[in-house]
DNA sequence: CGTGCCCCCTGTCAGC
DNA sequence: TGCTGACAGGGGGCAC
């Protein structure tokens, strides 16, 4: 195994390769946005793809794939390779002991698709912060695995403005948001993800969810529900897309003077 | 402590 | 046809 880019692995690359050498992949799982390789009873490899990371599998016999930005090359015993490729190198590969894994996993919030993730649980999590609800949804310590696209799609579906303070959302809206988030995540997984630009699945194919998006990347287009123009704003360093009509700004800090828009 | 901001990095595209 | 700036599926680290 070779580390070609030190900044995509956690800790010293020599230690990373030495620890992983000769390990056996027993199973592959997921925690939030992270792929988890179980390597025997005491070791795990956690892969976060960041924005542009990919894991590319190539058979021994096949052509050397066209890989522009290899970060780590894993050699398998049958001669095949798995290459971690990452244009922007925002991804990170962690080699963790089981104890370290448990500590790391404990810093991440509950899985929104778990049966135990109830509306009440979501209300409790969102109630803890006055941050914009979009920021709260993206915060992996609160809820695992929700990214900008799905957060914004769920907010549109629920009719909640992205900057509304999380702890001011009324129970009915929390209920709609909970339902929408889980439905959208399930649909997007079924469609094998969202290719907005260059995302590709492990098989190299683009995801099929993009045509289903109601607001993300649709600034200036008409809202599918009310025909108003979709707006875009910027906060927390990221774009937010929303419908100004379906998702009115419910700013509790301001006296409720109704203004026409 | 929780929160928000900056930054990491490369590629692409719109606008001049 | 260039050049420049804005922006992109994320999250770690560090000032407040």
C-alpha cells in the first residue's frame, strides 16, 4: 500500500501503511458520510470522501484506470487494486483501533434513517440550538450524514426557511421536516445519489437524483409548488436555495410586521 | 462550552 | 481568446 498524498491520511503515512499492511477486510459499513471497513476485531479504516474523493476498484487484468489525482493505492492479494482518488483532497482516511473508532463515532449524531430517529428525537436535537436550521442539519455532531443538498431539499419540502433558528421551529414543521428528510434520503439512496457536477458512484456512474431536486441549484427557476422564483442566499460559507413564498422567513427576533414580497 | 468563520485544494464556468 | 473571480456533494481548527 502506498500513500501518495500525505494530507489525505490521518497521522504519519508510514504508520498508516504499516498498520494496514496485511489486514483483511471482513465487512464494509457506513457511519454518516463515512465508509467503514472492518479489518478484523481490533482495526477499522474510515473513509470520508470529502467533496471529490472516490474509491476506484480495478481488476489486475483490466487497464490501468485513468486516475488523475491518486492519494492512496491499496494492493489486494489477488492483484487487484483499490485507489483512493481525490481532486481537491478534502477527503480523509483514518486508520483506527476499535476503541478509537468508538470514540470517533460517539462524536457523530444519530443516523436519521434509524428506526430510533423519531420526530421527538429530532425536535430535541434541533431544540438545543438557535443556529440556522440548515446549519444544524449539516452539523454532523447533531445528525449524521446530511449534506447541503438534502438539507435544503428537506427544508423546501417542509416549508421551513433555511435560516430559521432551529429552536424556534414549531412542532408541526418539525414533523414535516423529519418526514421530508427521511423520505428524501431514502429516495436519493435509491437513485444512487445526486450528480450535480462530477459526483460518480463506486461503479463510475452518475447518480440519478438530480432531476428530482426541487430547489438545489435551481435559482431563478419556478417553484414546483407555487411557481414563484427560487432564490439563492449565502450563509455559513455555503449556498442556500429556497422558495421565498413556500419558505417564509419566520424571524422571531423581529416584531411581526407583515411585509409584502 | 458552543458558534461561526476561514481555510484546505483543484477544476470549471460565467462575465468581462 | 484569454484572464479573473465565484463557486462546488465537506469538515477541521481556531478565535471569539
